[in-house]
C-alpha cells in the first residue's frame, strides 16, 4: 500500500492507496484521517520530514505563516508554530 496526502481548505487528508498490478493503477483509495488546521486557515504547503527515520511526519503550512506537523501513522497534530514568518522563516521555503 501507498500513502497519499492531500491539503485543501482547512484540512489535511491522509489516504491509503491499494495499488494494482505492477503499481501502475490504484485499485482502492480509502480515507484514513482528516486533520483540521489548528489555526483554521487554508493549508497551502506540505513537506515530509524523516520522522522516526521512516518519513512518518509531514509539515503543513498555511497562508498566514503558521505551521503544524502531523503524524501520518496516527493522524494527529504533533506540534504547532504560529507565524513562523515573524521568526525569520518562510512557510514556502520550509515546506520545499
């Protein structure tokens, strides 16, 4: 199985994809988790972080310069950072 992460509106969705023969088609796509942006803003940028050396964490940035991290195994928000732009960082640069 593969994992697909999508962001839109104020949510991040984690999907489980069951791949078909030779991984060339998707046989089944199941929504595992929906995580709301704790800042209630539109999610615009995603970046994987090598969580526990398995890529199980994704960072999400919004248009207001806020970031939060999501555990892909549990579908929970791990940490939040409000207005990273004020700390001299840019959400789009951090999430590349």
